[in-house]
C-alpha cells in the first residue's frame, strides 16, 4: 500500500508541474500587456513600467518561470491585479463554495445512480431495465447548462419554490442548503446516468462471476450476495470513473455558478478572464488542477483500499 | 434485441429495428431538415431587429415568439442549427484526421514520442473542458475557430488512441513485416492494413462525439466565448433567454429545446449504431 | 435410502435459436456414505446437472420431466428459502475453478464466517471453527490465513480452502465439480487423498465429477458415464472399469492418458464432435461417433440392465 501510495503521489506531482509549465507558457503567449490592462488607459508609460518591474515582467523568461514555479510551490500565487489581494487568499475564499457544489452533486448522483444501476442489473432486460437505460443515456446527453437554465426557469422563476441566485446567507446552514439544490441538480444529473450505466455493467459482470455462484451454492441470502459480494467489486470502476470525471464536473460547476450567480472558483475564473486579471486566472487554474489531481489521487487510493489485488499488484 | 433481423440486413434497417434508433433518426432528421430548409421554413431574417415586437409569446407569425430585440426566435433557432451542424461536421472531420495522424505517429514513432503523446492525451482528456475553452479564448479571442480548436483538442485523443492501438497490434504482425520487406509504401500499409480495421471503431466514436461537439459549441456560445452576435447560435439564444429570464421564458425555452433535441437525437442514434455494429463495446 | 437420487431428469434451455435439450432422462443415485463418480467430456451436461440439483438453473432453463430427490424430498417442490437452507448444510459444492471461486475483495476469514451465517455461534467462535477447518485441509498457519485475501494463495491452496469451506458445512452430500482439473499432477493426488479422508471423517456422500478416468477409478464406489446430456452407462466402479458395456465408455478408458504405457506423439481421442443438442438424432446419441455403428442404431436404444450395471446401447456387451 505504501509503495502504491508513493507511486500515485509522484505521478500527481509530475502532472501539477507540467500544468504549471503549460500555464506559464500560456500567460507568456497572451497578446496584450498585463500592466496596461491592470492600470487602465489613463496610466503613464512610467507607471506601467513600474508595475512591470514589480510583477517581474522585465526579467528574462526563464527567471520569470523559475520565480513562478518556486513561489507557486510555496503557496504564493502572486497578487491579483484589480484589488491587489493575494491570489491564493481570493481563490481559497471561493473554493469552499465550489467544493460544496461538486461534492453535493457527486453525493446525490452516487446515492441515486448506484441503486438504479443495481436495480437495472438485477432486473436485467426487463422493462424497468430498458427505462433506466434510456433515461441514463438521455441525462448524459443533455448538457448541464441547459439543465441549469431550465431548472432555474421552472423551479425558481415560474414556480418560485427555490431561490434563484447566490449561495445563501453565510452561517445559515439551511439557507445555504436550499441554495445548493438547483446548482447541484444541474451538476449531478448527468452523473446519475454515468454511474447507473457503469454500475449496471459491472454488476452484471460480477454477478456472473464464479465466486457469486459459490456464494449461492452455500445458500447465502440473495440480498447479501448482491449488495455485498457483487456490489463491492462493481463499485470499483465507478470510483475510478468519478475520479477521472471530476474535471468534467468542474466544467458543469462553472456553468452552474454562472447561471445561479453563485460564488465559486468557476465564476471567479470566468470573471477573471473577462477582465484579463491574469494572475487570478493562473492562480485559479493552478488551484483547480491541484484539486483535480488530489481528487484523482483520492479515488485511486480508495480503489486501492477496497481492492486488495490493486494494492499488491503495483 | 435485434435478433429478429438477420445479420445480413442492411445497416439502416438494423438501426431502424431498434426503438431507440428510430427515435434518434427522427430527431436527427428534424434537425437536419430544419437546417437545410431554414430559408424556406422561416421567411423572417433571423437578424432583423424590431424593437416594437420585443418579448412576444409564440403566435402564428412567430411560432417560438420573439427575443429582447424583437427578432423571430423560430428563424434564429433554424439558422442556429446550421451553425451547430456545420461545427459538428467540420470539427469532427478535423479531429478524425488529426487523430489518425497523431495515432500513427504514436504507433510507428519511437517509444518516447509515444509515451509523450499518451501523457498529453490523458492530461487533455481529464482537464475540465471549460477551463480549456476559457484559456484558448484568452489567447485567441472568442470566435468559431476557438470553438473548433477546443473541440479538436478534446476529441483528438479518442481517435488517436484507436489508431495507435490498431497500429501497435499491426506493427508486430508478420504480414506487415512481409509487406514492408516487399517494399510496400507506408501509405499502402496504412490503407490496406490499418485503416480497414480501425475505421469501424473510429466511425462509432465519431457518431458518439457529435452530441458532445454540439454541447461544446452551444456551451461556449452561451458563455460568450464562441460565435459572435448577431450570428444566431443556440447557445447565444439561451444566453439571451437567461438574461431576460425574468421578462419572458420563451427565449430560454427556444434556445434550450433545440440543444436537447439534437443532443438526444444524435446520442440515441450513436448508441444504436454502436450496439448494432460493435456489440463488444456495449456498455449498457 | 439414497441421499440424492435423480429420476429420469430432463432439462431444456430455451434460446433464441430454439430449445436446447441439455439433459435427457438422467437417472442416478448417490447412496449414503458412498462416492459416486460422474464421467463425461466437457459439454456433456455436468454443469447443468449441478445447477439443477442446487436449484440454480439459469432463468431460461427448466425441468421438463423427472425429479431430483434430496433426502427423499423433491427439490422442485421446495420454496426458495427451503432451497437456500438445503444449499450448504445439505449439499455443499466445490467448484472447478479455484481461482475464481472465492470473492477477491473479502478476506478468507470473512468469507468463511459469512457462510456460517445460520449458526448461533459468536463471531470469534466462527473464526475458530474456520481456522480449525483450514488446519484440517493442511493450510499452514490457519489463523494468519484467515486475514489474507484469495489472491495471496496459490491455486492448490485456494482449492483446499474451497474444500474446507464446503466441509465446514458438514454436508449430507458433497458435490465436487472437477476439483482437481486446474491443479498439477502432484497436487491432484494430494487433493484426492484429502477428499477421501475428509469424506470418511464426516461421513458424507459425495458426487465426484471428473473427466479423468484414473481419478474416478481410484476414488469412487459407483460410476455414471454421461454423454451429450444422457447417462450412457452406470454401475459399480469395478463393473464399469473392468467390464465396460457401452462403446463410449470403452473409448474413454482407452483414451485416458494414464493408461498410455508407451510414449505416444499424440494422445488418442474419440474422433468426431459432440452432437448438436438443438436437434439430436432420434436414435442412439453416440451413434455418429461410434465405430461399431449398425443400422439398428438409428432407433432409440434400450436401457439394458444386468446386475445393476446399466448401458443404453443396442449393442451393449453382455458379461
């Protein structure tokens, strides 16, 4: 397990470093002068030059990269251009909102998708199975931002059941929860389909396995065979899928945050790009990448924990 | 499912023997015919502004109503389908060609290049599409080109992997060695040995990717990163609807509905195509 | 009274290309404390027979005719719960593939405790019983073995664990489905001896399924020979091996690799393939591959019994 963990960790570090390099080259390629953008049209050339020196734009490119690289690893992501606050602080302030959104989305889609997939597998080829199948395909196909707009239109604007904007009053847990419902619906609904399909396929595979026949031949109750023996194996590919899919979930979160005017990393980076606030862009992308890599790592470690073969195989 | 139809039956009949396939074909036909006959079906110019007719509900004159500038939504939706389908076709074709080339490079090239490409494919594939789109638009500005570049970046790895796998399995096969020693050209090996085996999976993947492409185009236009106004695009209409959501719901409905119809139609069709032609890939 | 007796059993699978008659008029008897060997090539219906006995036929399979009596009770008349109660303590099974027979993501101990779910013992006592049984099949360091996962054991060890799980049930009858096929020759002998010893200790009956004639001869009291879903010959081991009456049995004995005294390039096999079970011939099922085939073989063969030695053949050899 230790070797497996170290192996995954090393890979994660490499990926983060590669992303840093890519980010840096992207920023370097961007047309336009960040100093000019930051100071607005009325600034003098001297003022712009001063800012360039201040944020290190006058240095040779490799020095700039090295500074970027080392300070990023120590958590210093620079200062954002508009309010001159540390980027790390701004991002960390918004991060909990996005995390809450993503985890609630994962939570409810797992809670619904796994039983649906199991049910479809147990009732294989029945009408119920076909219906679950078609619905899964449908919710995967429809883009999350369309779901978000339609949900906003129906539940917030027309029916007025749920709030339309914001993340709720800070400190009021219930209010925040209510504000989470619609965005979380939009982020999670496609995943219900992904998970149900995945669980169904892997359940069918593990239900046909020899060890399930053995368990039956010992007279174990069917419910125990399905929900313990088969499901524990069938759940593994789903965890891997969730780990890899966290990136796409971030995409849906960006849309959900914009549609529901919710604070969060997605909205932050969107606004930052529109205002050409580059340090904030790089900082946010870097933090989300690290987050993404960490969640991937977590998924791998959970699979390793649940599957003894993976643990000793690597 | 399709056991009633013999294996020798034509592909179209086999697709139509599946209920899901029929629904898919019908939905896709609606969208395609709408795009082809947009000028005939909608006589109003999709960009003509008429401030007196703002926010009209659906009527005979405006089947889908009008938007905040008084433009006819029916006409905008129909013309929007041209953009969506054109992007889908062009971007898929571009991803396919680039994917094939990169797959061949990975398969035939040196080990380190192969490893590098695979690493790149994996990182791109797992990176949030929206972040990628935002980054590219920062570099090039919002445009249809940016949309196509994003789609190509997101989809190329899938095609490249198929070709790479096929190439690697062919590379060691005796008959390729024999063909090579007999002086067959690279293009001949490609045409005769690799593409015939890879073409099935490639086309299946392409048919599954079309709804994804349409979603990316609509999503980027929704964020204002894609097609520039006043060109009609479903994503842009949806954004207009979002902005005016407290005044009228018709714009948002009109922008979202074609996206739902098209992605569902192509997805149902793609699923059926895959089930019919390659049962091994069947997930469901 | 027999522990298990199967009377004139017919099992059919309905498939999209027509009905498949997997078992036809199968009759066999496993008396108390005896070991009955069931011989046949792969595809002769052994797996279907086991599934039918356990009440685990696939959804498209059905018993058209005949009955399976376990301790005098027809299993077709048992409720789902009664059937489940029968599996394990009544009929325990060791399956062919030791690699896949254990669940890969649970520790051996957990799996061995789980199958004792009917017992009122405490968890610790169940674990003790599991360790004890593992010791009886000579798994070294049984307590530690309970904490390990299946993939940490070799094929032979896994098969012994599977045997231990079956015997822990103290069953009335043990069904062993080719328990040694996946093992190498030395392990095979050890496993057979182990089974023999344990069967004596527990005093259960055994239905031992194999295509390995030598092993059957060594271990079993009675032998049933199956071909393409039919019992073609049955009798005591002595009768069947010393005086085989059916041409198929004679072929099997001749083809057994253990009987090859001189080294041959290729092991002898019976020419021809198994018949198509969707459209079986009216006459003798073995006729198309039989070297003694005569015109009369186009007619259904009689079940000729003498001295309890049955052969389903027009040309059954009299002894």
